[in-house]
């Protein structure tokens, strides 16, 4: 997962497909369900990435405590 983003104006094929898929009236409930689904998806991706970095760096709870306490 890359955090760098290029500035562009063209939509990729997935974005176009999603626009077509959701080009219809939706209730507030449907809208919230979709937002929740997307937030959960990206939250899971972020959690996987953080877990990977923690393992690669070998961080321990003691390291995090030091970071939080500014030591």
C-alpha cells in the first residue's frame, strides 16, 4: 500500500465502474452502509500495513511507550 499519490484528473476503470454502478437514487441508510463498508475496508488495509511495519522494525510495547512519553 503506497501513501504517495499522483495528482491527476482522469478516472481509472474502477472509478468509472463505481460511478455507473451507483448512478441511481440511494437512501441515506444505503449511503451510510456504503461509507461504512469503505471505511472498514481501508481500516483493514491500514491495520495490515501497520502490523507489517511493526514486524519489520521489530517494535515492542516498550518502544511505543517510549514514543508516547517522549523518552
